[in-house]
């Protein structure tokens, strides 16, 4: 039986818009997986390490038969194919893919926490998520709409020219 998963996408190096467009295609090509929806692209300021270019972010909705662990491994493989290098925390990156939600499960394992532990504090995750899933509920947190209200001080800009349909 397929599961519904949401994946956060981000990039701020080597043509970030192009990186995300190619990543959407890569997600659609995963085995046992269908890309159901994709958000618009959003520009956001970096978090943590501030001396780097702004990011382009988005969220994808997937139907998948992959386990959460197998999905994470597939995302790591896509990041690698896009030239992702992990030099230090919050470093600039060609592509960042995060499992945000997987059905309504809670996962706390080495290397994988679902829901994503910071998603409820990040407008660049919540706004695109709500664009494609307006009634989104984050397990152990609550409605994503309420979480977004706590993020209003974050600067976020929807980029023009990006379709929000698959």
C-alpha cells in the first residue's frame, strides 16, 4: 500500500532554480514512487550560517511504497548526483532533500527523524507545504497553518514563473 510523503527541497549553489527543477524530475523517477504535487519555488535567506547566497526552496508530495529509510537513501543518492558536499552544518549546497513527513508516523532513528525536527519553525518549508497540502497536520506539533503563524518574521518570496502543478 502506498504511503504519502512530503520532501523539502533547497539549493543555493550552481543554478538553484535549475537544481530544484531537476530534483523534481529525479523524485518523479524514483522506483515505486509517484510525484503527486510540487509547490512553487520560494526564495529565502539562509539560516544558521548567514555568509552565503539566498536559497531557493520548495516541497514535493509523493506517493511511495518505499520505506522511510529507503526514501531517505534515495534522497541522499539524488543529492550526491547533484554534487552535494557536506562540509559543515548549514553550509551552502547544490541540493538539500529532507523527508519532512511520511504518513502520520513518528520516526526517531540515527540519521532520520520524522517529522523533520525543524520543519515547524521554518516558513520556507511550511509555506510551500501548505500550498500543496492546505490541511496539513504535523504529528506531535499540530496544524501547519498554526506553525506558520509563528514564523511571520521570516522573509520569504514566491518566485514567479513556476508552476505549482505536476
